């Protein structure tokens, strides 16, 4: 299995070193080519063609650096190479021109093909065709100036070879353009998908919080509406206050339902099943085990009721963390710990490293599931910590604070108990 992982690691290292944008990749490719061509072109022109060394250096530098210059200034690069291509044969002595390929040497021919390919790949077929035509015309000009020097064969070979390079560059440029468009479309699709997932998760969170808050507001409305019947002798002013509280609760509840209708998308139907909480985690554990996961779970049920929002959030975090562990590290052992006390609900989900050949867990906390868990925990004042372990596993831990219970009103029986009326003492009772 180790042999299978080496190519993947080598590819990852290559992707880390290789530049991400196209222009940087072009620089990495063209710079060594320019250096090699310069080291060959100048000695060949000076030794074989008899070109003065100073002119060979100047014209050679102009010819081989034109592809690099074209990445920023294409018209300047076209003029630079065309000038070098036109002057290079004109400074060659006639006797030297008869003993070597003329009007251009082989390194100059290669430089011609490189600059045509670079301009075409970076700016399209039009500028590439301009460079191809002007470079070919420079060779024809040299042939016209020195008609006594045989040049037809060299010009035909140069035109054919560079023309083939140009056509190949046109096809490759089109393929790169289509690939770039597909990449942009995939990025836009992924962005829209991420936005949709975030909106759906927030809509579900809003619905769950609506259910929690709506339950409390419904109790407020019922208690306020029935206060004057449960509490005999309630003053009229207090009864009006209770009626106003009940009306405010009804209005707030109606507004909350209206907002939920706005948040819910058209393709979402109202969920009528009760919200799941800590009491449903054991059933979730059994479901995950039936799916084939090696899950070691210890779930401590709360001794006293926890707030509904914390209850729902704890279940959803455990559900998402177990789903991620099963999906990203199939077959790896999973540990689940749920601890509840009077201060907080503490959750821990850890999966071991994936088995050889299986997919590795995500290495960043940018997943939508992790975002949803963080948002849920933040809504109840808690926090979520998700990170990779040193051994390649993954740990999700969460702390959800449990607020202390609010002091309740005195028992109704004590509130309505009539005051004791003193009675005259009877015989034998102390006064």
C-alpha cells in the first residue's frame, strides 16, 4: 500500500511547487528555454556565421527574450523579434552565408517558433498570426536583399515548422480557454451550492429555534390569559396587564410564524415531527452501528431538563460529527462522549485515522457541516472546536452552556391562600 501512496504524495508536492496562475507557469517554462537558446544562438552565429560578437549578443538577446516580453507587452515583443529576425541575416558575411543554413540558423528558427507559440497561447490566434507573418516576412526580406545566397529551402522549412507550431498553439490556446471557462463555471456552481447549503442550514436552525421560542411564548400566552381565572380576587388593573401580556405574546408568535414562512424556501415543507434532542442520541448511535461503524459511545442523560435550544443543538452537533466521521474515515473506530451537568453539555466525537486506501478526513474547517455546527453552538452561547489530530484522526468537541434555572413564582396555593383570621381563645388555651 505504501507504493500506491508515493505517486499521490509526489503529485501533491508538485502541485505545491508549481505556480497556480497561467502567466507564472509561462515564465517558469519560457525562462529556461530563453537561457538555453541564448547560450547556443550567440556562439553559433558568431562562430559559424561570422557575426560580430557584439551584434550576436544584442540580436540574440532580443530574439530569445521576446517570448518573455510578450507576457506583458505583446506588440513590443513582436517588434523586438521581427527586428532581430530581419537584422540577423543582414550582418552575416556572404561567404559565411553560403556554408550554413540561411537566412536563419537552427537556434533562431527555434526562437521563432517559441515566440509564435508564446504570443498565441497568451493572446489568441490573431496576434500569433501577426507574429508568424512578420517573422516570415523578415526572412523573405533577407532573401530579397541577398538574392545570390540560396535561401528557398530554409525558408520553406522554417515556414512549415513554425506554421505547425502556430496551429498547435491555436488548438492548445482554445483548449486552455475552454478549460478556464469550465473552471470558472465549476467555481460559480460550487459557490452557489455552498450558499444554498448555508441558507438551508440556517433555515433549519431558524425553524428549530422558532419551535423552541414558540413553545415558551405559547406558555406565556396561556398563563397570562388564564391568570384571572386561576387567581381569585385579582385586581382589575392586574387583569388588564395579563391580557396585554397575552395579546403581545400572540402577536409575537404570529410574527415569528410569518418570518419562518419567509425563511423557508418554496421546496421546503413544514416539518411536523418533534425535534430531536439528547434523549434521541442513543437511537442515533444504534443507527450508526447498524451502518457498520465501530462506535464506542458513552452518553450521560441529563439529571434535570436542559433548555430546548441546547437540547436540539447538542443532538444536531453529534449527528453531523458522526456523519462526517463515517463519511471521511470509513471503517475507522469512532469515540463518542456526551457529558451533562448543571453547568454545560460537553460533546466529543473523535475518529481514528482512515484505513489504508480510504479517503482521509478533510484537512480544513471550511466544510458546511462545521460551519453549521459552529453557528448552532454560537446561538446558544457555546463553542465548537474541530481539528485534525497529530496521528491523522479528527476530533470535534463542543461545549454548550446550560443557564441556571430562573427563579419561579411562588406556588399558586400559597398565592391564593386567605390570611389567617384570629379567633377568641377558648378555655384552656393561652391568650
